[in-house]
């Protein structure tokens, strides 16, 4: 199959590429490198760094759209930037590839409670997705090569001044990648699906697992609890395999 992966140099996109590059699929990557998790990352596939160039690619079988402007707190500073990246650019891709066999795109657990501009942009993205598209609502993804602004990477690198009182459904990126491939290879119906480990754990407990002791600070406009219900996706053979204790050893 001929597969386009947007955000191929990003956290999830790169891990997906590593999993798929040994297959017989033709992979075309699109990434403007604005959100890549590290400064040194090579991708051997054909890379376009301008989203306008996507118009040149035809005969595509699968579009996996992972590129986005991420981060809840920064979205309050630049709401229009989030809308332009997550909605306007997505709409362009969806229109160009509306007739491909399968479209899979990254949504977010934050759409369950619209508390910030990031959540709004992901909700609006779900609304404009083609009728046959599959949206995956990722829950607190972590793992190797995470973005610098991600909590667990910040904790690992001793860059956190505080933690919050939230509880989160921490989901390892390898499980996320397996969920994407499950949707690509199986007749999963169109719609939006939760992707998470299925257990909500206090941020404070995760901090303690990493031998960190930080003060708690109240933060507004974020969900207090995230917890996935992956019942539907599990019907197609996907299961999360990496719990938080094991996952922290894999970063």
C-alpha cells in the first residue's frame, strides 16, 4: 500500500514509521519539523516539509494524519495558530484524500470536555473528518523520544518545578502505534475511538515512581481525570500491553 504519514518526524509519527519501514508498504512522510521531539532524527522515506506539496501526491491508499499543534497550555497563547494547524490544514488534507481507501487521524481525549483551545481544535477536526475516517482519541501518550514539553520527559530530565493533582490514563506510544496499525489492517468502522491503557493514575503517583518529590499546583482549564474506554477497538484485536510501571522503564 501507498501510505502518507503526516507528522512523520513527530513523537508518534516517527515510532509508527519505525514499525512500518520494514514492511512492503510505500511510506511518504510529510513534516514541517516544527514539533519533532528531537533535533537529530533521520527518516529514510520521501519527506515533504511543506504541507502545500501534498497536492503533488496521488494514488494513495491510506492517509495517517498525525501532524498537529499540540499542548494544552500553549493553546491559550496562540488559539488561532492551533485552529489553523489542526483544523484548516486538516481540512485541506481531508479534501485532497477524501476518496482514499482509509483515513486515520489523531484526535485527543481532551474532546470529551472542551476546556481549552486545543480541545476545541480537535473537536472541530473530528467534525470535518470525512464520513469514512477513523479518529483515534489518544490518552496521555508517553514513551521514547517524547516531545520536550511532555510531563514524563520533563520529569526524567528534572525540568519540572511542580506537578498537578490530575489523574491520567498514561498510554505508551508503542500501544498507540499498534492501535493505528490495527485500524489500518482491519475493517474498523468509521468513527472516533478511545486509545488508552484503561487505568487512570494520579500524576503524583507517577512522580513517586520516578523518585521525584515536587509540590502540587492547581491548574485550571484541564480535565481533572482522563480514562479511556477501548471496548470497541478491542473487538478488532488490539490490546494495550504496556502498563505505566513497565512503560517508565522504556523511556
